[in-house]
C-alpha cells in the first residue's frame, strides 16, 4: 500500500474493509512467506532434495535428518518447541517428497500466519502492532 501511494496510485483506505484487529495481517503474511520459503528451501529442497542425490542417501533418512535440524533450529522455543517443530519438519519433509517445494512453503506460511494471528488475538492485540512475534 505504501509503495502504491508513494508512486501516486490512489488506492483509498482498504483497511476499512476488515476489522481493526486484523489490520497488518497482510504484511505478516508477506514476511512469513519469505521466511517460510527460505526455511523450506534450506531444510527440504536442500537437505531432503539435493543432499541425498549428491551423497547417495535415502530421501527418507534425509527427511528425518532435516526434521531434527529444523527442530534444533527452533531451540529458542525450549525442549517442547524443538519436539513440536521437529515433528512439523517430518510432516513438511513428507510433503516435500509428495507435493514439492511450493506446497510445503505455502503450508508453512499458512501455519506461521495463523500462529501469529492466534497469539495476537489471544493477547488482545491488533495483528501487526508493535511487539513482534
């Protein structure tokens, strides 16, 4: 929106079309799409797709290794977070083998957006308000 206005394109105030508590969700989605796609490119396309071909490892083994790495990459969430994220990584790994990178990146983005929106709404804050996730 800012860029369109900066370029002189009149877009009106589209934010009036949805409740205030959801304002900012679009920018969260854009940010999470980039972040999720990069994580999936590293953990799924790289570790599950490319590495097994290069070193001759079974894709199933690579899914497990990538899931463990994915869980450990989220260690800031504590031991339970590592287990939950690692399990999610297993699901994404199987998804990558069956649906490819776009499918798991879209699923990962949706999960992150819904998680952030849920946290914001539970805490009574507007989505996109300062305070970051």
